[in-house]
C-alpha cells in the first residue's frame, strides 16, 4: 500500500470522515487516490485540447493544435 494512501486513511479516520457515509476509511482513501489519478488524466487531456504543454518548473508552453480530436498520445503525459 502506498504511503500516501495509508496516511490518507489515518487522516480520514482521525477526522471521522467515514462516519457520514458509513464507508470504511480505506475505501474512501482508495476512492480519493483514484479520483486524483483521474484528475491528472483529465488535465492532460485538457492541456492537449488547448495545445498547452507543461514544462518542468510549472511553465506553460502553447503548442499549435493540429486538430480538435483527442488521440491516445495525451494519455502518456
């Protein structure tokens, strides 16, 4: 198990965030971790759509967009 997930489980449990939904903290932690992964994929797709490329150091570089269709290339980051 990732250190992030185990720390997140402890955080959720410490704040009793699992009580409202009656969902175990490890299930909530896994959901949040996967939601963050999905968000990463979505932001890469968005950047590809707008022709933006993120450079190291958080510098955005505009790239010309060849077409309006998304291709599998954006998935690899």
